[in-house]
């Protein structure tokens, strides 16, 4: 017996996907759409029992999946990638209602990135050559052994893309997976389970368990049969997961929050810098990699602000399905209240709210693009991640001050730099403390490059071989040169 709902004309299961079958729970949680703040679905709310069922299914499926080898697994992953491509419109329509990302972005690139994740990891794992060298009278060989069942826990922003980004290397490396999507946007991951089934994956290789983080998420991370935990979310939750991982002595990676600087040097293409800055309100600023602290060289600050305000004035707040919309609703009323709280505290502390700073009348969860000039660099609005359409504006006089300001928070996920100088691009790119630095670019990614954060922005690296190594136990086999046949 499965429970299904129709969302944006698409049939979606609200049950877990465990051992190749849909599994219901006795209790449910309510999933709302950010577009109208109305309920979309009552979703199965898993607990310790469902966590155990899913990890057991993943444990049982592991030996055969690991034994299939990278090329055998790649065939499954390619079939899945093809199915993602064939279902872009359905996935985009559901994720748009569930998470309120712009429908045109979902259709044009975000969902397709899921297919790219599966393809690129299938190919990378299959092309892997073991490292072999001679030393001390032995032949050394480094072997990647698949680790076992992996728990993957994802946040509510870009849920499909982020879930595939973590699941793809796990499956390619030979791990089996239990995915726990966020409770505010679980539906596109349920569709992913349907596609995995259609692609013919053996039962138990990929499982989805829905529910509340503190309930089923905590049960999954504490399970003794789990061999890897891959988490994307907030630093606060990462601390709980780190403690759970310490108890079972299981490696975990954390892709965590950001408070990225966007540095604008006077020698840059100011229009391009202002355009990128105004674009930080895309997805209502609910982007970990966003450059939310605008740091502008003093002598071009006035001109920059003119350009910036003109571009932000052109933003259209509204329904993510409308072509005219550029700024979308926040995910949930609780998140709106959180964002609002940051701005109200900033106002009360004497920070200047230069624009926005209030809800919009255009929809229940819309918040106006907001710019804050803080009283000091220690202000909460500068130092803590808001994860909403709220940017801060500060100036600097020279490169040294710019880098010092860029590095002045506990975060270190990403940074954006605009400069017309190739030397400065190299210098500042090397100096800034962040996992990713874009110079005269933003959000371009090579999937084989390492990705992750410094400080409270993360632990470990994803991307390319870094992720495949994480999901493997690396073993060195040393065979003496005089070993005879
Ligand atoms: P969150 O930490 O509240 O939740 C993330 C996931 O963890 C959810 O699935 C949640 O159910 C689960 N969870 C919560 N408590 C748990 C527990 N005790 N044990 C196990 N699981 C638990 O984060 P969020 O609000 O969903 O997402 C926003 C955060 O994610 C922001 O900080 C953002 O910057 C970050 N993020 C980072 C990246 C990156 O790549 N670095 C990407 C996207 C989002």
C-alpha cells in the first residue's frame, strides 16, 4: 500500500523507499509549498525503526554492489543519468512547488546537473587506475575498497542537485546509500527513488528515508552498521553529527554554511561586479556559496552602489513559475521569521538598513532584497549566515584591508573577487581563506575540483577523486619483489 500525491501534475510517493519498495510510516509530517505557504503533502515520518530497516537493506545489498566493480556500477549510473535527463520537466515542476527555486533555472540547469553528477562519477570511478610503485624491495599498490553503507543527509536548498552530488560518488565508489532529504523539501528525492527503481538498481543499493532531522537523521547517524556519513547543512547540525560519528568512529564530511565576501577592486569591470552582486538575491539568497558581504574599494563605492541599486530595482519578486520573477519566496515561515530576526536585530543595534528590510506584499513568504551597512565588522549581520536576501556593504582602502575583511568571519566556504589585474587575481586568490575563490567569475564549477569549506564552513572535501576516496577504504598492498608465482 503506497501513499501518493499529485504535485504540479506529477504523481509523487510520500513514503520511504527501502530495499527497493515503498514503505509507509504510522505518522507523517506536513510539507508546505513556499509559493503560497499551503500544505502540499503529508509525508511519511520515519524514526529509529525506519532508519534501522533502511541501513539493514543497505548493508545486505552492499557485498554484491561492491563486487560489481566500477564498470558494472557505471552502467547503472549512466542509465539513471539518462532517466534524470528524460524527466527534467517533472523533477523541475515538483521541486519548484516544493522549494520555490525559479522554474526556468531548474529546467535549464539545476536538474540537469543531477544527471551530470551521476555521469561524471560513473566515468571517473571506472577510469581510476590503482597507484603502483616500487620501494624497499616491494611493489606497493593502493587499492580503493568500497566502505559500506553510507548515510547521506541533505539540506532543503537545491535538494535534488545536492542529493545527487553526494549520492553519485558514494554509489560509484561501491557504497550503498541511505539518503535523508530535508523535511522542508523532500519531494524531488522521492522522485529520484522512482528513477533509481526504473534504472534497475538492485534493491537496497539506494534507499530514501523521510523525516525530521533530530528523529530519523539522528537515528541514521548513530546506527552501528553505517560506514560513512556525508552531510550538507548548517554548522549547528554538523556538531551533532560529528558527535554521533565519533561514537561509532565513522568518517564524516560536512559541507556547511557560508558568509562569503564579494570583493570589488577599483580596477575591475564595475558593471560586471554590480551585476554579480545584485544576483546574490537569486534564490532569495538561500545559497551557501553566495557572496553576501559586499566589500568595495572606497574610491569606486559610490559608482558601484549606483549601478547595484539600479540592477536591484529591476528585480521582480514573485512566483518562481513566472518568467518575469527574479527573486523567489523563502522556504518556510520559520525561515522567514529567522531572516526577519537578523534584520530587526541589526536595526536595533544601529546598523543602517539601506534598502529592503521588510516583507513584500507580493506573496506570503517574500522578503525584499535588503542591504545593510553595519556599524562595525563585529556586527551579527556581518558575522553570521542569514541565508536570505540580505547583503551587507562595507568599504576598504587597500588590498591588505580587503583580504583582512574577507577573512574576518569564522566561515570560509567561498569568495568572489572582481579585479582587472592578473597579478592581483593571483595574489588575492591565494591569500583569501576559502575553499573556493572565484575571480571575475561566479558559480562555475569543474566537478573534478575539490569542493568544501574552511573553518565552520566544513570538514573534508567533495568533488572528483576527493569524494571517491572518502567513500573508500584505501588499502596499501606491499608484495616483496622476490615473491614467486
Ligand atoms: P540543517 O542543518 O538544519 O539541516 C540539514 C539536514 O540535516 C536536514 O536534512 C535535517 O533534517 C538534518 N538534521 C537536522 N538535525 C539533525 C540531527 N540531529 N541529526 C541528523 N540530521 C539532522 O540545514 P538546512 O537549514 O536544511 O540548510 C541550510 C544550511 O545548509 C545553511 O547553513 C547552508 O549554508 C548549508 N548548505 C551548505 C552547502 C555546502 O555545499 N556547503 C550547500 C547547501 C546548503
